[in-house]
C-alpha cells in the first residue's frame, strides 16, 4: 500500500509526485492590471504665464543724492521703478524732434 503523506511506498521506493500537465489556457491568460503611472506634475503657476515675461534685470549703483533725485522723478511721473521711468523718458524723447537722445 502506498502512503503519499510521507512519500514512502510499501516496497521502499519513493512515491512519485503528481505533476499536472500545463494547459494551454493557463499560458494565454494575462497578468493582473497594474495602475498606469501618473503624468508628470505641472508647475504650480502654469496658468499665469505671460507672453513677454520679465526675466532680465539691470544692476547699477547710485549715490544718495542720485537715488533721491531718481526716486523723486519716479514719484512725480507715477512710475513704480526705474525701468518704467526710463521707458517713459524714451517715449517723451521719441516725440521730441530736437532731442539729442539716441536710441541705437
């Protein structure tokens, strides 16, 4: 009598283990569906992009007197910074045909 629990047969031989035949159906089954990776996150303020971004900066130093004079001119002309004051000045010089101010 064969005893498959301990793998010993009556005659002392090892009981052969059962090896099921692989079916063709098992080979064609697809694996589990894994979640697709999320797309890369967009920058936070992506919707705030402008056509002509302010990405250049001028650097210069001034004495206390020059600073006070430029600040007074900015306030008098309603300009928030030196760049706006310079653009305002250039607009005025373009209209004046007698100005020696050069643009090129």
